């Protein structure tokens, strides 16, 4: 599975959709409020420049706000669109992750479960 970078993917998305950083932040704001996640101008600027990568929670916010597959946003060679994955696709994706990335997936699932309660 080939891999790009979150920085490259954000730049591509901004170019393809003619978005500015403020547009992304405005789209993300309702999700930030809903899930209690802070995403600021500095954060997004660092992601686009490649200085930092977003946490799993911030990837989720960006994915929801932009209707993107978080794995695509992370640089994986998967469809860009957000869609429910099949079990086989999930197993393949999880097996391609290193231990730290798998831990992030588990943390994310726990985060979502905590928001339902």
C-alpha cells in the first residue's frame, strides 16, 4: 500500500476544491464544538506545511468536515470519499498499520464510544 503525506493530501484537497485554510476551519468548527476538539489556524498551518501531523481526533474532525476518508487524509492509497468499509477492507487496512497506528485506532473507537454515552 503506497503512502503519501497528510500535508500533500491537504494541499491536493485545497487545490481540487479551491479551499483556503479558513474554509477548512469553518467547515470543521461545528464538529470541533460537538466533540470538544480544538483545531486552530496554527494546527492546520502546521499540518499543511508538514511540520506536524494531526492527532487521530483531529483527523476525524477533518474527515467529517470535508467528507473524507481519514486513511486517505493520512496518505494511504484508499478511496478519498468517506464510506462504510467492508470487513475485508478494515482487516487489510488495520494489518497495514504499525503498532502505534493500531493503538490510535483503538483510542479513536473508545473516543467515539465515550461520545455516545
